[in-house]
């Protein structure tokens, strides 16, 4: 492929430097392959799953020292794919965070996150936290005009993740639902559960997050530092626990608590990714006949339903906060690491 003059230009991007430090640098602008689009990023967002890498030392980061981080990107197609596939130049899009080989069963069903050759923004390929990125023409999702860039960034990972998990859970009107961890994913689950007619118990040690969960429809909020959340929720559910529990914190103590709180024939949905989890399968799962579901991200075929759900929940606007300008992008990572209330956004426009 012959280089376009703009291919040689640089761009601003956030780069990790290790030990909770990062900086904005000039880096080469990525060059799209024949079947890829070039996206001019307008807004990116910080995800809780970015933070373990932010906290690593430079030595531990390895290739990530040279890879633009972030996997939640909204932008405009600056150059359509030379192959002729995908959206036209000028189309506003969400960039789907995973891509794959394009030919396997999972890729063809819109689930490239399960592909054996999976590649993820901010890890295997240059990520969202810069002025430009490249993406497969099949991996960008057009955004309607009535959805703001900030809301699209929330949808790109956190709300989409929450929606997919909520759909799998089978929550019904009148169910008692507990949500552990009130970052953006947990708060999105709260909003979905409340809108579905469930009674919601929301658990988080940060007061501002508990207040936000109330605004989104939680009936009861619990500080797990001040009281035992298992006893507190069990006390108001006839000692049986809620019908459905969502674990969104990735905190090992919280993961143990949700398994203890779960009722017989109940459902536990695990969204918070942690390296290990201590359970007693006999007591916690088998003797309760518990249904335990792992849920990762939304699939591409789910995207229209994700959009409809987001549009039906005006309360989600409470999660949107003022974005950090690009030159202050390191402050965005630090804010997320400190337990920022709501969604942390970076404005690259």
C-alpha cells in the first residue's frame, strides 16, 4: 500500500511509564491496512480494567510501554477502508474493542473476543487514548446523531458490558438484586435493574458512588466497611439473599461475600475480573444449586439493543462527567485510580 502523506504525521497520545505515571507524547500516527479504517478519536474513556496496567512498574509493563492504552473510543472515520468495506468517511463510530481473524465461527457471529487470534485495543494493537487509531472496517459501530460522544464512550464498554450481563441474568420484575462495586459498570447495572422493576441493593465503600447509585434507582445502599453487606442484605431478604447478585468490583473480599450471600437457586453474575477467587464449590455452589454466570463484553449483534436500552435510561446522564482535555490525560488515569465518581473521559477533539 502506497503511503498517504498524512501517514507520516505524528499525533498526541497518552503513554504509560510505570508505577502510576503516564504522559502525553507525540507518537507516529497509525497507518491503516487495506481492510482497516482510520478513526480520528474525539472522546476516549478510562475503564477499570485499564488500572491494573497503570499500577505496574515499567519492567512489568513490557510491550505496553510502547502501546497507546485504552479500549473505549468514539470518533469519526477519517479515512474509509481501501477495500471498500465498512462505513464511509465522516461517519461517527464506536470502535469495538476486540478484533479477530475474521473467518472463524466466533468472528462470523460477531464475537471476536472468543477468536483464537483475538487482538484488543490498548494491548495487542494501538489503543483509544490518542488522536487517531486504526480498526478493522467490520469493527466499527455507527453512532446515531442523538447519542453524544460522551454517552457513546460509556456505551462502548461499560454500559454495553452491563447490558449484556443483565440480559443473561434473567432479572424479573420484583426480584431483589444486589450489585457489589459501583464503578460505571456497577452503576449501569443498577440503572438497568431499577428500570426493570427490581428492588436494588448497592454496595460500595465510596460514599459518592453510593449516592450516585441512589440517583440511578438503588433502594438501599451499603458501606461494606461500616457493616457486613452479607448480613445487611440477608436481613431484609428473609435471610435467603437476593434472587440475583452482580459482582462488579473485582475485589477478592467482595467476590467471597457474594458467594456467601447467594440464595439457593439464585444467580451470581461475575463481571469484575480478578486473578483468583476463593470459593467452596460444595457449600457455595453445589448445595445451593447456584447458577454462576461469567459475562465479559457485549457482542456486535447486541449493539442495536444496547443503543435502545441506553436511550431508554435518561438517568445514565448522571454518570457522565466533564472530560479531561487531552493535555491533562494523565490526570484522567489518576482520577480513575483514586475512585472517581462517574465515567472518566478524555477529550481528544
